[in-house]
């Protein structure tokens, strides 16, 4: 699909945006990050997606690849992911590696978390290691971008207390907090509609600067 011209194909003005960026725009417009100007969002699911909002605008950088937070290195001795980087964040917590991380004991993160709730020792070790790795990634983001809030969406964020309670403990341990300023970690609130809402908002934003009606 690279360099495919959607406007020509559909014969209608069309704007393309990354799915995680769209989700962030939805949350910034109506959800957990409403009225915030500097936000980072991670979508925790099969892999880990990411998006960045700076001064109220999505930051995509050169070549529109900024925000791929799931590809940051957490474990330099880990397996290489799709970008060739070893031990990426999505390797450490993404659902697609749960079989490998549990040595075949669990087939999904949901199954892992259910076992964790029951007090399974293996599940506790695997899940807390994953959450610790997530915390290290979030602390790195906080150090680099210093956002007002970090929003977590995607299926894994539905773990609720089983995710956010240990994540808070690890953030307390690792986050650098000059002046006592603590980065807020919030759960996304727009659900499955976040991407659709954000994509529509992204397209509509262009109408402010042109005569095109979208």
C-alpha cells in the first residue's frame, strides 16, 4: 500500500493516518486525554502501538514513523522483532509472544491474567515481569517527552487492576520525578471507537485550511 493514492482511487479527498495516532486523537478529543496538549498513547494488544501528541497536534516526524513505541528496546538480549531491534517492548508484553514467554503454558494474555488472579506462581512471575518491562518503557517515554498523561488502550489494558496496580508500583520505583511531578497513567475510555473518532477528527482538521469539504 506504500505510495498508494487513496484520493485518486476513491475520487474523493482522502486522508490517511496510522491507527494508533487515530486512537490517540479520539482520546484527546473526547476521552481520557481530553483538554490535554502533550500526550503519549500506547495500544497494548497483539503487539504494542504508539502515538504522540505535542502542543495539541499529532507528531509523526520524518517519514511519518514517529510513535512506534512498541519497537523501543527493553531487553538488548531479547529476540529481534519485525524491525530487527532486539527485545522490543512489544516482544516483552505483546500478546503474540505470550506462548514464548510462558514456554507454552499460556496461549493468551487473558489466560495468563486469569491464572495470575488465581495465584498461579508461574503466571505471577511472567505477568509481573511483563508489567515491569512496560513500566521501564513508560519511564523512558516520560524522560524523553515529559507528557502530561500517558494513555493505555488495547485489549491488555482491560486487565484493569491486575495491570494498573503493579504498574503503579513499578512506576514508583523507576520513574524520575523532578519536583515531585508524577506522570499520570490513564486507561483509554473511547474503547473500540477511538480509532474511528480520531480518524474522522484528523480528516475534518484539514477542512480548516482548505476549501475541501470532508
